[in-house]
């Protein structure tokens, strides 16, 4: 007797109407996009941080500066994104006072400590 393996395809139910992938009123992305590390995770939003180099002409050197950006986290991605992950965000219309970006995808998961 040969048993057939059942393949389970999990459909993610996204009830978020502003989800850029599944939503009824999809958020249209425009402008800039960034990749950064998640430093905080809240309900419905994340905070990412990334470094950039600024040239100082007087000293002819570069200085590292950190930038923090708040982004909206769609319901379908809330279990995929954790603190320490590298994610990609895209600019969209203003959603709240501090949120002008939306999470697009997870680039790299954080490695679990053993």
C-alpha cells in the first residue's frame, strides 16, 4: 500500500483593507524604498533602523549616522516579522502622523540563538 502525502497550502487570510498585497483599498507605493533591521514591533507597525554614510567636506571623511523609520505592518505579515529581521519598506501616502511607509517583504530572518 502506498500512502499519498497530503499537501497543505496555507492561505493567509488578510482582513487588513490597507494591505499592499491583499487589501481592498490597496496602498499604492511610490517614491523611496529602504532596507533596515527591525528594532521594535508593535501592533500594526514596526520601527526599523539603518545606517548611512554622510560626507563631511571640511575633514574629507565620512560619518556614520543611524536613521529610524516607522512603517505599517499588514495583518498577513505580523507573524513573519520579528525583532532583528531585515525587511524592505516602501513609501506610501501618510497613514498616521509618523507612518509614511509600509512593509513590503522580509529580506532575511534573524538566526535563532542556540
